[in-house]
């Protein structure tokens, strides 16, 4: 087999990571979000500033443009700080545990001492809570406890942009060290009009009317592989902006539902899906034999994409014609993304949509979103728990 060349992060990934820094977030915060080394991000920022982030031939940036970029970043940082402080009102009247949880949810890009000062709590108290402190409810009336729970629900609802209904909200509260019953959370959310975004029907967009070769469905709707890097799925969706369509291709690992690769482009080509696959391969370096499952779209059946699969030693599997349920987990992911971030919003530019998709995939979904199929853990936490369980079983044996 031909030797696989060294790969790099895709242009979209690097550009969106740098953009988050230019929009006012600190390098350390973005590095933590992305799971990157801080120096790598700093190198990307330097390359971006001189116009060489994605190739030495890129246009140079003038000193005036660099100064303007820094001013915009500072303005964005100040605006972000003001926006966050505007949300504090309901938390100011809450107990320390709720304040600590609110600070933990809003720390990125802001100084811990400033946040603690605004909410009138100590940095030491916050760090103690982070280390596993239990919320103190002694001496509180039931009404005060309810007020604490409601304030935290509202904070989480705003932080996660309405992504969670009551089942996930219960697990999120418990994960943050605040016990709450399912009945109480459901009642509080209902009485105060706090709702998760509603699901909409998924519309199939695959065009399989082409003369390219297709292969059989090896997956056969077995969406629960026994370990990572055994089965990846893939699909494309349409995203509308005022500048026109944008196309998002993703590659989730069905073991933990993590999106290991993705790509965003204004045209739906073989390059779109190949770039998503390349990102996944670079991140995971799976052994030969991995099953890659997709629909029969021309992008996946193309010679370029099939050659890339062969280069990476992957085995191709395709859904049956017109049967979207053969790739249900990936289509479900698109449904969640659109409900939780896209529907009800207007995107003036493709760049705005790219930033939203990047934040959802790399910051929220992979690292934070509680997945019901995974026992209400995040996609990146699930394999860590799986490894720990296997180690414990070995020790017992």
C-alpha cells in the first residue's frame, strides 16, 4: 500500500480556531476548548497575521491591517465581557454553589478574580467547589433552594443556547454538583417557560442518480461497535446563509459519536468529503480495516474519495438506495445541530455559519454535550470511562 503522507489540520479548522482568538478569546481558553498545545495556536495566529496560515503564497497583511485586527479583537473581548456581566442578575441573588457553577460556565477568556469579585465570592471558595465541594443548603428554606435550582437552570439554558430539555438538564445539574430531582426540574422548566429547542423533520438531500460504482451495506444498521475506530459514518447537509448555501460534511465515530472530522465549503464536491475524512484520519490514525459508512451520493462514490479510502486502508460501506435509516446516527446529528444552533437564526454570511458550526462541533458537542446513547456523558468523556472500566475489569480478573 502507498505510504500515507503526513497530514495537517484542515484549513477550516485552523482558520476557525484563529478566528475565536481574534474575536476576543484568550489563546489558553481556545487551546483548552480545542485540546491543542498553546504554542501551536500562537504559531497559527502569527501565520495568519502575515498571511501564511494556509500556504506561503498567501497575501501579506499590512501593519495597518494588523493594528485594525487587534483593535477589533479588543472590542470583541470587551463586548463579550459586557454581555456576560449582563446575564449575572439572576445569579447575584443565588447561593454560592450556583455562583460557582455560573463562573465555571463563563470563565473562558475572562479573569477568575474579576468574575469572583462581580459575584461577591472568593477565589479560594470557587477552587474548593471545583475540587468537589458539595452545595451547602443548611439553613435555606425550600423556596430558597428552588430559587437556586431555577437560577442555575436559567444559566445553563443560556450558556448552552437552549440545547437541553429537562432530561439532559437533570444530568447537567448533577454533573455540576447540584442534586435535583427529575420531577422538580421538569416542573420548574415548565412553569417558567424554559424549553429545549424542538426537533424538526429531517429532509433527505442525497442525490444517488449517478453512474459511479456503489458498494453493499456492510454496516446493516449495527450502530454500536465494541470499540473506537471500528466504524465511522459520514454525511453532508445544506446550510443556508444570506450569501448562499454552505455545505457541511461530518465523520462521526459510531463508538462514542464524536465528530472526528468535518469540512465546510460553498460547493458540494468530492473535496468536501475528502477533507472531512482526512481530518478524522489525522486525529485518530486508525488501523487498516475500519468501516466507513455513507450514503450513495456522488461525492462518496467519486474516484477521488474512494482512492483516499483505499490509501487509508478503510473499507467502504454504503446505505441502500433511498433508505436514510441506514445512516440514522449521522442524520440524527444534523437534526440536533440544526435544532440547537441553526433554526430560528439568521446568518448574514458564510463566515458566521462557519463560526457557529465550529463552536458546536469542537467546543460544545464533542466535549460537553451529554449524549443519551452514551449514558448522558459527552463523546470525549465516554472513551475515557470505557478505558477505566476495562482497566478495572483486568485488575479484578
